[in-house]
C-alpha cells in the first residue's frame, strides 16, 4: 500500500508518517500546501491512499481537487470534525480527529485494507463538505440534553454546561451549579450536536464552553491549562496539537 500525507504542520506530518511506517504503510511523500500538492499530483502516479488535512497554510485542501481528478481513497485528518462529521463518514474511508490516536489510526488503515481489490472507491463529494465548512453556524445544534436522575428525567440546557468530559467509559456534563450528570452518549456522538461557536474539543477527554472559562494558563510542553468557573475535579489541558486552533477559536 502506498500513501501520501497532506498536512501543513510538519511535525504532525512526520509523526503520522512514523506511525504509518510502523504499521507497514509506505509513506513516500509529505505535502504541506495546496500549491505543492497540485504540482505533485500533476507529475506523479496517484497513491492508493491519501491522509488529508482539511485546512492547509494556503487554503482548504479541497482546492487541490478543483484542479486534480483524485484517483485515491481518502482518510481525513482534521481538528474540525464538528463542522463536517457526517460528510466525512459518508464520503471517505474514515476520518481521524487530531491529535491522532495510534489505535484509531490502525483501525482506519484496516478499514481501508478491508475493501476488496477492484472494489469501487468511495466517491468524495467535496462540494457537500465545503458547504458545511463554509456555513457551519447555519446548522441546527442541540440546545438541551436529558439525563436520568433516580426516577426522573432532568433537562440540561446547553448554555448551563461548563464542559463535557469522559471518565471511566462514561460521558458527563458538568454544569454551572457544580453538578456532574451522566449522559447516555459519547463525546464522538456529541460532537456534531454541539455548536462550534460555543464549544471546543480541547483534548480527547474534554469539550469546553467558552462562556464559562475563568482562566487560561501556560502549561508544560507548549500546552495550555483551562480553569472553568466551577468545575475543578480534573485538570483540563489543551493538547499541544490543538493549541493553535484553540487560540484561533477564541478570537
């Protein structure tokens, strides 16, 4: 299997290359921009598989395919899955949320390998995904959640949630009154339901609500620590790979 990586953050691209090489996937090329990718596709045989970041330094990676008739299967690598999660699922082999987890990467590769030789490649509808990326706030997002408390159902308004987090295979909503409610869902299923204007996934374990952030503190290894107004049961750390996007989100 031959693959290429299109990713503008060079350390992230090299890390992904190392992980894939360790899985026996031959990654011969790393590309870092729309312009560079177009030039490469015009001069080279298309690979079996592309690991494709969405936002590159000089534009959205979809612009590559406005020029190039892509012949490869695609696995998206993105920090923006709340914008186009469903489109990624429908129109690609898989998607990987940054920072990329080793086990999730291996599952995605095995999913690609499971396609039978000669099986028609999934057609990626870039226009549908671009529409979601361009107009994410026009979508409808959940305004309330329900949880069972004893024999009662409690309604939790989204604006009352300081953060959503996972712990011991459970998913919780931490609210402004200092309570933590177990939800019958997962963070992955919550993702497309949360407004990206209000909520940001700072790590694999936490979504935070910007309205309830009390303080942001520099942390080790170029990371950030977030203090919420009432939630203090766990440290909330913005993973290093998401710091840049988190800062942009705050602006």
